[in-house]
């Protein structure tokens, strides 16, 4: 049976592991005095705070290092998270990365025929939000309608002496067909 946590592993209980861990801690603390400090005044003692500041900030997380500030791409209403801004979505970036890895593995294992079908499907199904896809579909339909309208009646140049209807009586389709106005 597998161990429940990393603490239950035999290596973590060995004297060698303790020696390695102690050496790493001592090495970290040996250079700690060179790092910048928070410096905020402690309420309890009045002495300066000796904690390390939050990444990119001058104060530690206890003294305002995690509060929003005005600069940066997100602006004032952005708290400083140690791992960056959360996505706010239930599926994490790691989940998406794992899913991408699985897809890549599946595509690598495909036969040439399956790969050709997969590539054809990818080419015909453009990514984007539902609104963007709907807009592209609407633009395609409008372009098809306009092409059909232009091909329905061949373009002809009216004779200058021919009487034309006044512009107010012409429909948009007629104006497009006769290349009158902004369409000409």
C-alpha cells in the first residue's frame, strides 16, 4: 500500500534526510541577512518587522504586501498573490496543461489516416467564443448574400440618356446591382 503523505515515506524519516534538510535550511538562513526586510513598525514591541517582503513589494504579507496597488496591468483592485493572479475558473492552469499533454500524446499515437481526419476537423472548427463564432458565421452569410445578389444581375452601365428612378425610390439591392452611391 502506498504511503498517505510525503511524511510517511521512509526516506523522510531517515537521518540522511534530516542532515540534507538541515543543511538546506542553514544555507538559506546564512544569506537571509542580506535580503531586504519589511521594516514596518510592530504594534506589540515597536521594533521593525524582520519578515521578508512579498514578491515585488516593500512590505510583508502581514503589513500590507498583499493589498492592491495602482500600478501594473490589473490596477488597484488586484491583490498580490504569491503565484500570480488566480484565473477565477474552477479548472486550474495545471488541469489545462495536463489536458494538453494528454491530447498531444493521443495525437502522436494516431495513424496517418486518423491524423489527417483530426487535422481536417481542427481546420474546420476555428477556436473562439460563441459570440465570435456567431459573428464570423453572420459575416460569411452576408458575404454569400452579397455575392449572390451581384451575380444575379450582371453589372451593366446604364446609358446616360436612360431615365433613372430617383434615389429615394430605389432599393438597396438595386443600388448595389447598378453600382450607385457608395457601392460604385
